C-alpha cells in the first residue's frame, strides 16, 4: 500500500497537468486502476504514466517551449557528452555521468552521443532510452563517414580537397555513384537507430553536419577567410537530409540543431551556411577555451531561434581548471543547455574533472535531471 500511495502522489500531479491541456481517457483509466493496484499493476501503470509524460511534456513542441522558458528564467540545463563511438555510450555514461552523480547527488539533465565514426549498422541505443525513461533529455550528433574517400574517415580538409567533394551528388535524386551509395546506405542505417528511439518515445535533439563553417569535416567550407563558395551545396545537403528523415523514414521526433564554431577570422561566418528557419529548430555553438565564454551570441541570436551550447569545455591551458559555476553564470539567460565534452588522454574536459562541480550541479540556476519540466519520476 505504501508503494501505491507514493505512486498516487506522483500520478495525480501528472493527471492534473493533463486536464489543463485536454481531458484524457487514458489518464482517467490510470487513476481508476491505481486505487486497487497490486505492486505488479503499479509497475504497469507507471509505464503508462511515463508514456503520458513523454507524450504531453517531452514532445518536440513542448521541449522547445520549455527551453525558451528556461532562458527567460536565466536557468540552463547541464549536459554531458557520452561519445564518440556508439559502442562506448554505456561505458562513457558510467564514467562521466554516474560518477558525477555519486559525487554531487544529481544526474545531468542531458546526455549526448554520436551515430558516426565507425562502419556497420548496429547502434546500441538502450543507454539513451533508459536515461530518457528516467526523465532526462537526449542529443545525438552524426560524424558521417566520408563518402568520397575509402575506409572510415570523417576528418578531411575541405579546402585542400574541394575538387574531390561534390555535396549535391549525394542528394536523393542524384546518379547512384559509389559515393552516393555509401552515403545513402549510412542514412538508412542511422535512420534505423533514430526510429528505435522514436518507437521508445524518445525525442532526439539531432545535430548533423556540425561545424560546417570550418574545414575539419568533409561537409565543411571550401575556402578560408569567409571566401567559401559551397553554401548552396551545403544547404541543399541539409534540406535533403531533413526531408529524407522526416518524410521517407517518418522521424517526427527530431529537434534539428544547426551548430557552428566561433568565427575567428580564418573560417566562415556563423550564419553563412544556415539552411533556413523551416529546417532548423535550435541554433548551437561549439565553444572550447581556456576560460568560459559565449562568443558570437548576438549574431546567432539574429537567426531567431532558441540557442544552445551544443559542445563545450576547456581547451589546452584550461584542462581541469574550468570554473563550472562561472560557466553556468556566463551562459544563463542566453542558452537553454550546455553539453560538456568528455575527458581523454589527460585532457580533463568532463564536468566531473573540473572545478566547482558540486556547487554548479546544486545551483538553482542549473537544471539537473530531477528538476526537468513540471513533473519528473
């Protein structure tokens, strides 16, 4: 009976919230059943209630509206990246998220992973699903394999290799060259993983083709000093992916995130490759530095979208020395969340490896998993 009473206290606010939006027969049924519920029945009703929460408070529209509320309230969601390889998501989660929770008493509100970096069609998504079911948010990037080069490769200087790159040759209606087949096959593979998340009720903050205003990745700019000429080709590639995943694969659970690096002189402007407001939900920037900062904020704001720190962390000289509380104060009221990169090879970048983590994780300005949305299990 104790379990039932606890569950009732948690379910009733859920049902009350649902009534505000719309009278729900499913909610009424859940309330009637819980009165005489056995422990097994309570577990089943919990699953129903979790589904209701996902449907009503964590769909795409609700998440975007919530992000705007957080910015207005000068609060920010804390996130930790758990990449790079899809096969290491669980390991990195245990290392950087669970250990941080043990140290601070709270879980981050957002975790990130990646669908690229390797070949094959197996994508273990259970860690992401479990985190979502525990009340958290999920973001995925995609370091897509380079279709213009043999083997698994993502990094490719796009200025030096511009004559070998033809982004428009990868579009859905283009001739079926080896590059086209390689690229479209990978789309099919990642779509399967995204569909698994959709079917599990997970809304994904989706970040493909990021940092395109640099020459790091094969989809990037084709000239330095903001003299690139491939903006139209990049935008066509983005829109083609948007239409393919949305309409061909039925993925309506994606929050599309345009994500750049700061404009530092040698690269392209942060707005140069923006594909248009119809195809973007969030605008993000990937910032690494010795000290916390938020470059290009005003320029990004001009695009009219909610802003996020899609990647963040200290760079050389700041490893292990970032003041996490100072960082949260720097971006609150501007970004809805930040996603801290993981540590590697002595580079202390993860949240748990930097300073003032306990203060930051317990600050009223920072939203952790247990504080997300009006209700959370």
